[in-house]
């Protein structure tokens, strides 16, 4: 999970890097307006936007002090087979951190999900991290759980909710699976593979080692993966995002001391010698830069795209790296595989928080752009070259302000079956942080 530093209401301070980008001319903007790609979808929620507040549950466990709040952020988005949209994240209030989920139909809360369209719960002290939806509509949620009273003894926690948001007792033990790597562990991301099998990625050793756990569709550890279903990559940082490759191998995107890291594991849980160098690749953006990886996705050509941000010594800007299927940078994409986009000028701060790939290969990035205030950012890049797509929004970029002066940040992004784009994150437009969603024409 990407950390979001403390910030004022008018300005978000967070990581990412720069380079000049060419903004398409007026003719391209006119074409985008005519085609409507990137326009806010007025049929979603209220004029294309949704804000959802949460409250602590009336009963159930009380989590340990999380050290913050009230805050409510979307961390993941998913579609059920019905086409309904599920947003998952966290809600901090009264010193406790809760898992929060909401389900929507065209941006309207679905009352058949949880209570009034929302589910709020906690299994105890820990941190919500990610979500994926199985083919039958059941919801896999990942995070960490720490039942110790001294120091960090957290473990991976994976849970399954039924289609309508109730804990599914047929998964693991009473709906939960706890996986201990032997140290201070935390899950940051979850992905589904063939047959709804599950991969969860994060870190162990307090953030020094990448950690991956594999489970079957019902939460049983995959015995043939690593050691009893778990594998690690020592000294390669903190896993932030995970994908399955078509053959069943797993790739983890990681933060590794200021570089984008990719780690390839075979289906048996060993580091893949055909991926990168000895199973890993590290991408440095140059100079004294410091990169923070947020998310990875599969490209249509079998490769991988990683997004996040890179600090160039003076400011943070959007950063993207594109690789082939074996972890080598794609020389045809951007500048030898790298693209950096400066949107907010000398004093601005921009970051990518999520990425999705369209059926035509175009890469859609969500995040934020901060000049005086922070707004949702959605940008679309051509999948083959990394150039901003001039047919989308204004020169490839759309920013969305939920209210004048509000702080709005997007992280996950999702492509619907009809091509529409949903970005999720948070906004303080109501005076407190809430789930925030916006939908755009694709």
C-alpha cells in the first residue's frame, strides 16, 4: 500500500518525478471534445462524482490505536459479474482503523450490500491493503493483522466476503487466513490467477524483504509454491503490487531504496532466472532521483507497466516504466522505457497511484496533480510509445476537482466492460476525508 504523508487540507505532500511532456494542440483537444473521451460521465453518481462517508460499526472488535483519523480512503476497485462496482479501503476514526467497502450501481449505493450499501469491520489491530473479486462475485480482501502487545508481530491476513458483503465462513478458518513469515509482515496487494487462485504480496523483516503468499481459491496455501505456500526475496524491499503472468508466474512490483523494483517468481515460488537478473530488476530514473512505485499491470504485449513517482531533487512528478515479459525495459516506450510527466509546474506535486490497461493497449493512470490544491488526475498514454494520448481529455490528461479548494487524490483505476474509466481515492470536500469516485468516458 502506498503511504500518503501528512498534509494540509489545501496541499498534499507526497512522492514523484519529472520531465517535459508535449501537450497536444488545439486540434487534438477539439477532437477529444467531439469524441468525448475523458469527459466526466454525468450518468454516474452526482454529475460523474460520488462521495461516501463511513462511521464505526455499532458492535464488534475495537482496533488498537492507528495513530490517525478521521480518514477514509479507497485502496482498490473491482467489478462483480453483475457489473456492480465495489470500492474497498479503510476508515480511521476514534483512533481505530477499519476495513471499509461500498457497492455501487452507476454511482448509487446498493442497499442490498452490507448495511445501506456499506460494510465496515475490523478483525483486530492491522492495516487494510487490497481487494480482488473472484469469478463468482465473492470478494477477497487482504491486509495485515497484529495481535501482539509488544513490537511489530504482524502477519498477512486474507479474508473472503460473500457477494453481498458478509464474511464467508467457507474460506480458510471462519472466513480468514493468517500467514506468518516469521517477522514483522504486512500484505500490500492481492491478485487473482487461473481458477481464482490468489497471490498476496507485501513485505517481511520489517520492510527489507519482499514476501509473497499463494493460496487456492478457498484460502488453502499452495503447497507447491515456495515453502508451504510462501516465498521471499531477501533485501529487495517492500512489495507494493502483484500480477499473475499468463503462464502462472507471479511478478511483484516493489519499492527498493529509491528505485522501481520488479521481482519475478516462478509458479513454484523460486526466483525466476529468466526474469531480469537472477529474478529481479531495479529501475533508476537518473541523477539523484528517488522513485516510489505504486502499482503494476500487465501490458497487452505480455509485458509489465509500473507507475508511481520520482523525486528529481526539487519536485515530484508522475513516473512510468514499461518492461517486456522478462523484466527488460522496453526501448520503444518513452525514453528507453521511461516516461516522466510534469503537470503542475515548478511548485507542483504530481503522482500516479494506480494503472489499468485498455483492450487496445492504452495505459490509463490515476493519481493526483497538485498546484495550489490537489485534484484527481487521470491520464492516458499510448501503449506502444508512451506518448500522452491526444484524443483523451486535454492532451491526454483530465483533472477533477470535487469542490473548489478541496484536496482530492486518486489511487486505483478500473476499466469497465463498456470502456468507461473509474478512478477512486479520497476527497475532503465534505470537511472530512471520504471515499471519492469519478467516472469518465473511455
